[in-house]
């Protein structure tokens, strides 16, 4: 009978000392890289060396340098002019050959007229340039061989930081021999450039000025 309390105490102690398991968050890039196949001690599928080919990105996890050559220029002009003029003349009516009047004054005849005009014009010009380079990672290989890439770069400076992010689809034929591709050859490209710090704050408009320049301001 004394064995049962001892076993009960041991089981409670074992449950209390069991380590707790925590979920591990794996980055998308690391999760996309397949584990190497252990086919054998000499040969492994997908681990061959291309002795007669350029070392270009072609598999998931490979690196690719994107040269940013973005430059956009946009210009738009619009001019509108309208005019409208209306004139109506209603003569004093007559009755039995004599004009109808009120107290001897013909006040039943009158003239109507309106003159409207509108002139409007607008012009908009915008120019953007982005240069540099960012190295991205191949996250997926499509069935037709195109590469889905994604990457970002963050620079911390004395008075702030700069952040560049890029993702899109690259054709292997557009990759140069030095394993680089220009950004204008990337399909469905999403390029973002942002910065924060003292310089970015000095270029931002204040909240009151933004209100007076928004559609909420009625005047």
C-alpha cells in the first residue's frame, strides 16, 4: 500500500519538470528553401555543379543582384472653355387689337436673358529617378522556369535610415553573366523606397497644412 503514494509523487514531479514547447516562427525565405536530398554518399539530386554554365540564379534560395535603373517622366495638361448665352423677348399681349395694360402701363411684356461662361486649365509634371542595387533571393521557381524574387535593403545613417524593398518575376534569359538583372526587366515589379529621420521629417508637411490642402477644407 505504501508503493502507490510513492508512484503518485514521482508522476507529479515528472509532469512538473517537463519542458514547455514554443512555436518557432520561420521566415518565408528560409521556409521556401528545400532541404537537401540525401540520395547517397556520392550523388545527390539538385546538388550538381554547372561546369560549363555561368553561375546564375536558377534555384530556390539563390541570390540575384538587381540594378535599379528606374526613371519615370509624366506630364499632363488640360484646358476647358465653355460659353452659353440665352435671350428671350416676350412682347406685351394685345386684346381686340389693343395692347393689354395695367393702369395705362404695358407691364405684361418682359425680356429674359442669361450669359454663362467657364474657363479652366490645369497642368501636372512629375519626374522620378531611382538608382542603385539590391540583392534579392529566389523564393519560387514557376513551371515555365521564371524566378520569383524578393529582397530588401536597409541603411542606417547618422540622421535616419533608408529602406528599399523589391519583389517581382525574372526571366532567366534576362540575367547577365555576372548574376545581375536590371529592374526594368522585372515583371510585376513592386519597388518601394522609404526613409525616416531628421531629413525625412524636414520634408514632410505639417498636419495643419495638410488639412488646408485636403478635400476636407471647403474653401
